[in-house]
C-alpha cells in the first residue's frame, strides 16, 4: 500500500505490486507495477463501486522483459 485518501463520496487506494513472473509459462522476470483503486460509496458509506487502474501495456512489457532492480 502506497497511500489512501478519502473524500465525501469516494476513496482512493494507491498500490505498488512487486514480484516475479513465475506463473504458468512465466519468464522468471521481476515486475514492479503501480496503480490505484477508486471506491465510490453509497448513502450507507458502503462500497457501491470499485474500479482499478494500472498501465496494462507496461505490465505486459514487464511480464515479457522484466524490470530493472533500481526502478
């Protein structure tokens, strides 16, 4: 978790995922991806909508080629 901030009707959760592509057909390359989730609340302050955002093209590139350690 990088950060969380809330407003009256929504909250934003910022994250960074760091790992290794070891799944089926994995390349063994390291990946580092940042993104965020935006949660919109209903009248009872429950999550009514959740949308995730990240750079899909960068993620695909990293799955194939990896990422440098210093990034």
